[in-house]
C-alpha cells in the first residue's frame, strides 16, 4: 500500500506511514516534537477544530515552558496573495517582538473544510521554510481533490485522508514525514516497533482492524480506470456549476470569487 501511495503522491514509500485519520496524524507529529521553552506554534484560523484543539492541548500541557500558539486570522473572501501576506505579517510581527521566542512549526491547510477553500499551499510552505519554521500541511481533503506531489511540495510533514476524495474505506490516511525528521516522530501508542525504525514502528503500532488501509490499492485502481484528470475535472466542474446554481436559487453569491480556490467543495 505504501509503495502504491508513494507512486501516487510522488514520494518515497520510506517517507510514508499509514494511519487511520488526519487527527491521528496531526497528534502523531505534534505530540512527538520536543518543544523548547518559548516555542510557538502557528496556525491559520481556518484550521480544523481537532487540529486547533490538539495545538491548544500541547500549549496547555507545556504552559510551564511558555509554549504558545499564534493564530493567523483568515476571513474570506481573500486572494491567494492576501493569505500569504497575512501569514508573512504574523511571522514578521512575532519576529519584531525580539523576545527570544521562536515559531517552531506552522500548520497550514491545503483545503480547509469550514469554509472549504483551496489554499496557496506551496507558497505557504516556502514562506514558512524561508523563516526556518517547520512546515506541516494539513491535507485532509487534498488527496483525490487536487494533484498531490509531495516531492514538489517539500513540506516537513503532510497528512491526508484517503477515505474522503480518494474513495477508500474509513479510516485510512497517509502520513508523510521527511526522512530527516523521522527519528523524532513516534506513534501515539508506543508498541513493539519502538526504536526498530520508522517503517517497523508504524507497521503495527497497536491491535486494531487494519482492513480499511488495505482498501487503498482498490481506490487507486478505480482512479486509474477512469483517469485522475477526468475525475478531478468532473468533480470540480460539478462544484463550480453547483455553487453558481445554488447562489442563483438563494439569491446569494459564492464566497470565493476566485475559481482557483475551489476544488470539489464550494461555499
């Protein structure tokens, strides 16, 4: 499964772990990192609720280390440039404090769910890394909605569900961890594979039903049967046309005037 997913996501199978959902992947990475006194975690206000709660939990549990989160306010409609500019401004504002603290990691959406917006994720990753900030992409909705090329994206961490737009069975998700970080990251439930290497540790980290993960190759075969471009084009056109039609019926308008911010979901 990891080999096939690696080919589909354009990354090495050695950089992928199979988990049951995005929340598990977010917790796996954030709760493995050794946050130092004064560390900050940056996130967008469009971040998914469970991600927000995980970050708040970490900050609460490490209050004695002065670990805090920085939330970047994102209110749509905004252009891609405006989104990037707001994140840059938040980083610069923190930098100008000159208080000895640092932004350790930034968690950014690829496609947020509330509201459903396609973010300029490549630009956000490049921005974070240019400031020496670890880039963690929450791609819960991205796999199957948009082309995902993890080598090109070059994030430090990525998590994406396969049971949404790739059409595998719940719960099945892909967690990408760049090789240079793998020694820091461990499964939430420590089990037999601890210190046996990345692949071994994530292969069987507790007793559970792994059958949902075994449905991913069938989902990938389905997409090959009809064509990746055809599926993405068909679903995106439905969203764009459906959004316009609903706006006409309700006498309203779509939230995002920029079609490039729409994948398979529209507001």
